[in-house]
C-alpha cells in the first residue's frame, strides 16, 4: 500500500542526507500517516481512513463532511 494520505494527498518526498563533510546520499521523508476511524454522520457509519496527522487536525477543526467535500473538489480524495 502506498504511503499517501487519503485526504490531503501527501506522499513520500525525496531529499538528501548531508553529512558533516557535505557528502550527500538520498533519503526519503515519509508523511506521518495513521489509520483512524471517523464517524460519518450523514450516512450513520464509521469509515476508516489512512490520513496524515495534519489532516486529523483539520478534520477536528472543520469536521469530516467539510473536509471530504473540499478534498473531493480539489481532486485529492482517494477513498
């Protein structure tokens, strides 16, 4: 399973490890993904999403319905 947030679309980024001698080697930056259950009130059901912790904060602030609607309009929703 790919390491991609289902709400924001955040995915693995690539960068460099830079040593004290300025040697550069490739490394990966992974998003902080968590598997979390949310209650979808419109359908009266629980949904399990793999979301970044930043997306969890957004869901807590705006609500799941608004975040799903916004993600769908941006085209990042992958559910």
